[in-house]
């Protein structure tokens, strides 16, 4: 059996172990007996640690198979990000012993790993600008910093679901449901990609790109097609065309993927609302009544206090050193660099408002959720949509 196959198997095993651990963490919420809670919590964290070690095995075997640290493309970086998120959770768990945090953190890690699996998983050689040890130092440290900040998001979301008044509609209930819908949309993105990938769906549309006729391949049914495009394979005709300003071979296909994600997320969210007969957050809230909101708020803040300096090192300082080696300049206003800086300013503002202005509780939780939204925008939109020097990812 080849190392790459062993690596993929280990990643799959880790994924299912995290899923099993999530159910055990859920058991700590549902069971009212303290002794049973303790047993379920111990089983959950043990399975989580085994899953993490299994994913470390994936990382090592893929490193040996590829002859370089597996953080050089979107699949590798995103799976590493998921692994670091689990690692950050394990560390914070042993500080605070908060079982409910696992119920909110592990699903985020599962979604990130599932999202990674949508991208090409083949082992590929490094391009010249990536052949430096500073790549490994920069990417791994940045991913660890973002992972610790992601724990802050999980704690912040938990706090908001616990504290926001669900007895009446308000701006807070609307935005909280929007955050939950965004999670459903991410699930929808994974489901539709896996579903149509399993069916080996493919459609080709011929369209003029930069003055030349180009065949654009779709892996999802084309809701949106390119300007002046013509379907040249079996499949449905595009329902509409992409806006004229969206030019380039990949632009209409990316818009199509976004629409499928939003629509499938809407369907999944709608099904959840029909089953629950109330807002999702309102359905979850009663199960969190015994959770200490002050402790959750403390976890959210501590995660930012630890993650921010790690992110500063990896995403800014080490990134500048690598940029100097790769492109002979420390800073070049590349989209990825700009959004890393925006992320840094946001979390710097978070700490300033928390420490100097007393933004605790709900305000702090909303900042934690907003910061993670910026991180995910940087991971998804900047990598996939906005062209730049980091487009090799």
C-alpha cells in the first residue's frame, strides 16, 4: 500500500473519530447525572486525542510521500488548519475542562476537513517560490494562530446562543441565525460537491475568454454560465449568465459554486426550521442553561489573547521574511497580504476594546464571531476568487 493511500486512510479515520467524539460531547449536555457526564466527557476527549494523533500520522505519511511539508496547496493547508484547531481545543480543554466547548469546536474542525477534501488531493511538486523552510514556518505558525482564534469563535457562538434573548425577534436573533445559516451553507457546499462528484457529473460550456474560444468545465450543474457561452456536452442549460464584469475562465464557475452553496444551505436550514418549528438558536438555547456564561466568555477572550501573537508571528513577521526570499520584497499589497493585515487589525481592535473599553460578554462574543468570518473569507474568497501571488494555492 502506497504512503499516499495510507495518508488518506488515516485522515478519514481521524475525521470519523472526531465525529464520534462530538456525539460523546453532546452526551455531556443531555445527561443530567454528573457521574455520567464525567464518563462521557472523558471518553470524548480520549477519542479526540486519538483522532488528533491519527491525523498527525496522516500529516507525517503525506510529508514522506511528497518529500515536503504538506502545507503547499489548499487541500493540505486546510487539513492542517483543521488539525491545529483540534490541537488548540485539546490544550484549552485541559485548562478549563469545558465539555460543551467540544460540541461546538469539533464540528467546525469537521467542516474544515470536509471542505478541504473538495480540492484536488494529489501529491504535487513544489513550485520554486515555495522551496524554502520559511514557507513551512510561515504557513504552520499562521495556521496555528488562526486555529486558536477559531476556538474563540466557537466559544463566542456558544455564548451568543446561550445569552441572546430568543423570546422576541431582534437584530441579534437575525444575525445569530445568519451565522448559523452560514454554517448550513458550508455543509451544503460539501454535500453538493461530494454528491455530484460521486455521480461524476461534468458539463462543458464553450465561451469566448480573452478573445479565444475556451471550454469551461463545470463539476456542478450550471445555474450560471459565462457570457455568450454554449453548452457542448450533456446536461442542463445555464439558467442565466454571469454579470458582465465577471470575466476570466473561472469566474462564472466560481459564482455557480457559490450559488449552489447558498441554495443548498437554504434548503438544509429550511428543513431544520421545519423540524424544530422555531429558530435554530432558540431550539439549542434550553440545552445550555446550565453552562456558565462567564466561563465561556473567559475562554473566548483567552483564545484571542493566545492566538493573536501566534498569528502575528506566522501571518505577518514570518510571511514578510518568506516574501523577501521569494519575491525580493517584504510587502507588496497582494490580496492575501492585505487580508492578513485586516485580520491582524481586527483582532488588535478586539483586544483593545476588551481591555481598555470593557467590551465583555455579548459585545466580545460578536467580535469573536466577526473575526472568524474574516479568517474564513481570507481562506475561501481570497484564495479562490481574488487573483494574486498566492493563487498557486
